[in-house]
C-alpha cells in the first residue's frame, strides 16, 4: 500500500512542478516588458494584464495631444507597485495550485 501512495504523491509533485510559476520569470517579464501587463497574464491575471496593456497603448497613442501622459503615468505607477506585488502574486498562485492538486 505504501508504494501506491508514494507513486500518487510523486505524480502530484510532478504536476505541481510542471504548473507552478517562477518568481524569476515573473520579474524578468516585469522588467523587460514594462507596463505591458505580460507579467500579470503569466500569473493568470488576464483582466488586470489587459487593463495595464490598454492603459499603455491608449496612453502611447494619445501622447501626441499630451493627454496620453495621464494613462501612461497610471500604468507606470501600477508597474512600480507590481515590483512588490509580484512576489505576493506568485506565492498566492503557487499556494492555490498546491491546494487544488491536493
């Protein structure tokens, strides 16, 4: 009976390792693709990722009439806040995944 439990546990750990999100990848996406929300989409936060992307695109398009700096500033502030929130978001995602697989 112990062998069957061990194989089930090993399978569960392999599924967790395959699906868990990396803090390093999250911060690389956050740093190299700033204000695009890709790091949020990577963590499964699709709505807020697309909102961040929309703020950046709309702000960039409207900079020719100088009103675009407002959405760009909001996206920039959000990007800076995500420097701290990324760690929390990755931990929450991985904890929820572990709970779901147990």
